[in-house]
């Protein structure tokens, strides 16, 4: 089984809890462990918040999440001017903002940034899924026999 959620959202702070709740409900229904779900929610929130704050040339953005086997892959795509991730720096101790990239890097198993100059940016986050005992996700996501060929 493979599950995909793809949404085009307005570049508005009210959109963040919507995609968070949709993804968390799916992960919870599959029996993904709570700590993993919380990490994914925080990574997703940071990526979406960065788009809302920094992608000024864009009216909307897209979030695509894929659950396949033991992975959750999240892509957050904006159509702004593109963000230069190489110039990002660590927030100083005690700073109240500017920690989004650090948080995503700390929580994701894999992270990839793609700057498409004048076409926006893509943040790709991957997290390994771990399931509660006897969770439906173990048999649905991890079963190769159910895959579409």
C-alpha cells in the first residue's frame, strides 16, 4: 500500500494546522508511534511556516506527503523567488525565531533543499515510520504483496 496526500494551500498561517491534522490523522489511523507523529508534525509545521513567511512572490504552496513502506516523505513546494539554503545560518542562543531549518535537520532522517531560482523552492523531508504493536500500518504499508504492479 502507498498513501499520498497532496494539497495546494493558500499562503496563510491558517493552512498549517489543516495539513498537520490531515497527515497526523492518517498516521494515527495506521498506528504510527506518537513520537514519530509529533516529529513529523513539527517538521511539517516548520517547512510550511517558512513558506508563509519567506515566499512573498507566491500566493499559494503545495504539500505532498507519501507514505510508502516504512517511510514518510514530505515535499513542501513554493513558487516564490527561491531561498538560498546555503546562506542559512544557525540562530544564536536565545533567539526567538530563525530555528526552522535547524529543527527540520534535527528531526528528519533525510532532508534535501532544492532552490529553483525565480521558480521557488522545494523542501524534501524523510522520516522512518515506526508502528505501535499490531498496528494496521505494519500489514498495509510494509506488505509487498499489496503493491500495485
